[in-house]
């Protein structure tokens, strides 16, 4: 027998949730406002889920499933809230930069521009979308640990406002490209502050053993600053950047991060005689994927961050720099849902019921990748049936193809019913794939009782057009 193989047995893969999934909710038809988009409701006559004033049954009939659906009013309201939390600011130097990696399309880039946000991009493709949408280039920040010469060149030529430099090679590369153009690139040094946020290993980004940034502990960050200052004719150092992780529910982790980052600001002033004007504390603030999640609101977070930085700067007799943040998920996550149609229902006696939908890990890899948890609801109608423990799975040839690993659904759920999974506006479409040659779903925006297609559904013609045979 192979050393890597073993008999599966009747309960292979630990199908029962460790510690239990908890008691079923009192009302399976209820929609927790903490989890669902702001306009989510139940139609009084049909019981179907409505979003943006539009019933999902009509939406599915016209646009098909699976489909990503964004509540435009909710998206814009969250952007406005984050900006309002900062109070007065310059529109040319917004304190809030939307993290485009969470989800970016031309329409969403325009929403961000119209609401006055800055925009973070981390690839040439994201930059292309932003520029095609007409997003103001001076409000774009370019991230990434391995930007190519072509990407840097395009960003310089477009007039991108900030480059977050991430390696010694990039500093030299960017300095040369800017000098060749007679330009001055505004840069921020990404600092690895040695703080590991309480999150999944693959989305915690500020501990020492990872690919991003310059370490404070080893002196690499101070050396990066020196290199930038050596290129004063082509590089302008405007601040430091720090990001400690994702899906963080409070600001406790920022206490140590700010202390260490401000310590570097003080060292820079001492060595170079410069008080840098900006400190970017990154993003990563969490959202409620389930009713048990309890993230803080934007006003509380911003007030706490300001107080933390001001206190640390006071200790060093430093002027308090302008604070910027980069919410992505916190803006785009809650306004989005994914709509699926049930194909098969398979009860496993004494365990749970497997409910298979017409999507899966190709449109939401986060459950398989991060062990992410989601809230799911019967969307096409209400039901008074008894609750059943269910696992919502996809149609891919993988046992790990799970959308919602443990949830309570009405026992009468069957083929043809529509299910909605909440809080999928961030990272689901961005990380979608064509695994098993699945066609990526469309992205629809709903507002005032109507939908519009932001990103159309892929077709078989799209797949075949790339395959040259």
C-alpha cells in the first residue's frame, strides 16, 4: 500500500464540523443586515430575495446563473463612509485608496473615481482597467513585489501618483526609467514590520518570512530609504507603507506596526533630516461573512488609527504624517452576492445533505484556499420546512469543491431552487478561473429595480478563441 494512501472509511474527510456548526437559526428566511447588502430584502408576495429593488428570480431568468451581483448603492455608501471617517482632506490626495485586487472592472473604477477614492493596482492588467476607465492617474498607487519594466514604463508614462517599491532592484530599475524620461517618480517604501495579524497564514503579510517589503529587523528598510535618497533627481520618497494582513477585526495589530513604522520615520529624520509626510497603514480590515463575525465600523477604525499614530509621533517629537488606508474587501465585499441554481440534492444519512449548484471553486476558490466561511440562503422563495445541515458544493471534479462547507438550509430545498451566498463581492470574481473549462460568471450591478452587466458572462467562443489548436 502507498505510504500516501489509506482506506477512506465511512467518515472520510471529517465531514462533520469539528466542534459542531451550532444550532440552526430561529428563522431560516431572515437576512442578517450585518452580512447581506444594504438593499437585500424578501419580497412580501413571493418570498424571493430582492437586491437593489430587483427580484432574483427575474434576474436569473434574464441573466442566468451562476452570477455575481453587486448592490451599487451599498458599494458607493461604503466608499462614502470610509472617506467621511477621515473628515477634511484634499480631493487630489484622498486618504482612502480602494484596493482594486478585491474586484476591479471599468465600471467599479468609475465608481471609485466618482466617489473621490484613490485606487491601488498591483499588476499591468489592473492598471490597464483603471486607465481604460479614465481613472485619474495621479490618484493611482502601484503595488507589487515584481513589477516588470513594461509595467513600470506604462505607469510612469501614464503619470501614476505613487509607486510602492518592494525590492532593491525595483528602486534602481524605477530610478533609471524615470531618469530616462526626465521624470520624478513618487515612491513609498514598503516596510515589513514583523507583526503577524491573527489571520490565515497565506493572507498574513507583515511577518518576516514572506515575499513582501523590506524588513525593519534586518536593516533592509533603512537601506532601501538610503537608496531612494541617492536618486533624488528621479525618485521622491513621500512615505512608508505597511500592511499586516487581511480579514482583521480590530486595530490591536496596528499598535505595534505603527510603533515600529514611526520609529523608522524618526530614524529617517535623524539620518536624512526629512520628516516624511505620509504613512500608509494598508488595508485588511475584515467584514462579516457570518452572523458570528463582528468587525468594527470605519469611523471607529479611522479614529483608532489616528490616535495610535499621533501617540507614537508625539513620543518621537515628530509631526504626525498624513494617514492613508487601503480598504478593498471592506468596500466591495458586503455589497456582493453570488446567485446559483441547485442541480442535485444528496442526503447522507446521519451526516449532512450535499446540495450541488451550477458553479463552485472556479467562481469562489476562497473556501478551498483559505477555509473561508460564508452565509447562504434559499433565495427564490421562503420555506417553513425544518432546517437541515447542508454542504453547498460545486460541479467540479474535486472533492474540495466546496462553496459553503456547513450551513442550515430548509429541508425542502431541491433542483431548480436558487441559492444566494452573501459577501462575495471581494476576491471571488478576481480569483475566478476556467478550471474544468468552466465559463466565468457575469458581474451584474443592481440599482433602483434594474440590472446592468458590468462584466459579461464568458462563452464557449471565448474559450475556443484562445485555443489555437
